[in-house]
C-alpha cells in the first residue's frame, strides 16, 4: 500500500515539474519575443527619423533635364556656354567620369563632360540663371536656410561654418543623395541665409 502511494506521489511530482518547466519556457519565450519586438521597433523608428536625403533621380536642371544628360541638350537649354576647360588631372582626386573628361562652365557653374554626356558638378546661383528643381522645393538664389531647415531638420542641425574662396565664411549643409547608403553627398552653401551654391560631392 505504501509502495502504491509512493508511486502515485512520484508520478504527480514529475507531472507538476513538467508543467512548471513548460510554463517557464513559455514565459521566457514571450519575454524574448517582446524584447526583440520593442528593440526592432526602436531601431526602425530611429532609422526613419534620421533618414533625410535628396534623391538624385528626382532632381532636374531648370525643370527640364536630368542631372546626367547629353552635352547637346545642356547647351541647347541655355543657348550658349562660357568655356570648356581641360583640367589638370593630377590635381583632381575624384571625378564622375574616370578619365578623358573636361569641365564645361556656365558662369561659375560647372558641369563635367565626356564625349556626348554631361553631369552636374556644382551650381553657382550668384552667377547665372540655373535652378535645381526637386519635388519639394526649387533650389535657387532666393532659397533660404530656414526653408531647407524645415525640410531637413536633422541635417540642418549638423550644418557647419566653412571658409571658401576669397576668404568668405559660409554655412555648409550636407545631404544624402539617396535613401541607400553612399559616401556621395550634396553640399549646400549659404551666405547671409541665402543659398549661393549647390555641389555634388564625392569623397577621394
């Protein structure tokens, strides 16, 4: 009789132990799942907040031409050019075209050209009538830093003062060219709150 009771007690003890372990496993899994979900949401939120970019493919020169276009179309758009210059390649650390390119000038605005193609390098808003159109804003000489700040607040916080040619101190703002990670960037220069230059920047 005592042996029977001991066997029954042992069976109950094992059964209860299994249930406790199962309950602990479920609780642990639920905790890990909740923790992962919260962490993922947190990371995703940070990425969304920090994601500020000006997509290359969304921009147009004077609302007519893409940034990479034919040399003929670029010249036809503006009617004439100021000069085409062969650079000292030893002084240039990076370019859009690997070799054999030249610089086409419209005022102080610069386009890199090779064979039949041209691509934006830098737009000087003080020396010509070139404007860069985007879906949200037109970049031109009347564009202000406050307007850009409203569209790209996080990038605006990182703007810094730099000294450019003729010992001019300007405010420099950097923007990504795509939502995908890249070292290339747009550099916007402001003087007296007004936009003076729009540059396509590539690291050496």
